[in-house]
C-alpha cells in the first residue's frame, strides 16, 4: 500500500520508481507540459495537477488529498511496485538489460479510455509535437474550461454531431472522420467503454476495431494506456524494427506492455536503432 505525507501543502511520496520526465515524454500521453527540468503540469479526468521531483521525492501540487487518493494514485499506478517489475524484467530479459536500465522509472499511466482512444486515433502517421497541438486545439475548442487556464478533454457526445468543417481548426487532416466515427459510436452506446473494462483483451480489440481507422495497434494502445492491461503490446514501425533484432521476446509476457514501452523510449530518445 502506498504511503504519502503532506509537505508544505504538497503531497509527497518517497523512494518510488517514478521518473517524471521519462513517464511524460515516452509517447504514452499528450497533455503534459514541461514547466522546468523537474516539473510538469497536466490534465486528466477533468483535473489539473503539477508534478515535480527532487532527489528521491515526488511532489503533487494543486490537488486535494481526496483527489489524490481517488484519481491520481490510480492514474499514476502508484500501488504497483515498479522496482520489483524492473527486477523481474531484468531477470527475464537479460539481453535487454541496457534498454531496461536506460528506461527504468517509466510508469504506465492508467488514462481515461475515451481520451486514450481519441488521442491515438490522432497519433496515426503523426509526430508527438503535432499530436499535442491537435489535442490542445481539440480541448480548447470543445472542452470545458477549468481553473481559468486549461481545458477538459471533450466528451464523445460533444464531438458526435460535428462535421469536417467544425474540426478544421484542429488541422487534423484525414483523421477527422475517424474522430467523429468513434464519438458517434460511443455517444450512441454502440460501444460502451466502461463495460469493456470487464471484457477480455481479445474482445476489447474486436470491439474497438469496429471504429473506422482503428486497427490492432491503436486498440492495443487503448488496452495498455486506457485499461492498464500491462500485457498489451502495441506494434508500430519502431517496434517492428526492434522485433527483428529481439526475436525471442515473449509478446504474451505479463509485463509485455512495459517492455514494449521501454524499448520504444530507448529507440526514440537514445536514437539507437536495434
């Protein structure tokens, strides 16, 4: 069980495997803004928060203790001991030791499934700065303002009746039709994302791929980042290259999703291709 304490109106946790830079910049989320070298501001579940680090301490600002317990502990997966996960991975994947050591500290965020789905639809054939810009415009145009400075992620019903012209300010290109199709299927309850949390991973993928533009890669991203299925293994062009080198990877390993994220971060940030 996670232990925390209050420090100058901030909530603080100590001695936990949580590298905020790696976690927020590893490609799994798009609404975190870097304030300084050791501080990030983000929005999730209609709440904003500032997360900073100092030595072995992580600080959470601009949140109540109640919201920390009910929202952020789950969002940051703080009750999972990632130090033990990393030990397990190092033991199981000895050939990946450089990658695991380089990427340790990443935590898989348990994000809102709708936001995750919409965000990774936008991510298709796109780069991270542009993905962030499109999502920022989406929230500013169709979300609700909070704290007089930022916006919530718009709910599906707010996007369901929009047209290509309505989404033109986003500059999202061909993706507009996929966003609208997803929003319509969800707002009409053809797909109920909350109910999918109780389904098998296979059934979730089968259901999500009924949405135009959603294939196995995006569906697996929703599994991993939206439903915290840590064995989900999204495969993009970067991971395809890695699999040619690491042919013995067990894609069904319980922590396959974490090792996928570590490999992706290593390749993208170190510029070292396998």
